[in-house]
């Protein structure tokens, strides 16, 4: 795709055990997505993440130490 938006990299595989309400891992421990109930799971077992939510969660950690930043 030269001029189109490719959202494939935003797709996350949903935990099959989570879908069955049987996953014993937390969101942080499980390597698969645990989407909230209001998020639609696609027929291929994936969800498409919002780019802004990834950007915010990756850069807004209050404990992160960025180079050149004073605390």
C-alpha cells in the first residue's frame, strides 16, 4: 500500500482463554489482548488498537526516565 493507510500493525490477537472467561493472567502478564466489553473482536480473533492509545500509554508513564529530563 503506497498511499493507503495500513492498519495491520495495529491489530492485536485476543486471548482465547480471555474470550472464554478462563484466562488466569492479568492484562500485563498475558501476551495476548484482553479488550474491554465494548470493543468488537473481529472474526479472525483480533482487535484493532487505536494508534493514539498506544502512543499515550507508551509515553505517559509517570515513572519513566527520559534522557535530558530533570525531576
